[in-house]
């Protein structure tokens, strides 16, 4: 399964006011086969700020579904959190 993902590239996609969001892509044979983004969000609860996030842009090419691509995208993304 590890041979499916040849390259994962973290990149900043925006600065949404709460910090930099994280965007990770999976490539195979020069083709993007999966994407995952985490948008940082600051929540407020009882006067306290809590850093949170929202998953976005979760896509996996249909030919690669069921092969662990999304799991690897999430693992890579969490390394940058």
C-alpha cells in the first residue's frame, strides 16, 4: 500500500485569520489522486479560546479508493498540526 502514494506535499493554502491552513496532496505517476485540507478555527467557550479545525477538500480518485489513501493523507496532515 505504501507504493500507492509517491509524494505528499504540505502547502499553505490560506491565512484565514486564525493561522495557516494545511493542504496535503497525494500523487501517483504525476497525477493528483487525493487531497485533504484542515482549516484552523478558533472557538470561544465561556470566555476561553480553543483552537480547533475543520476538514475540507477531502477527495480521493475513485480508482484509488479503498487503498488507504485518505488515512495516509490525514496522518501526513496531522504531522503539521
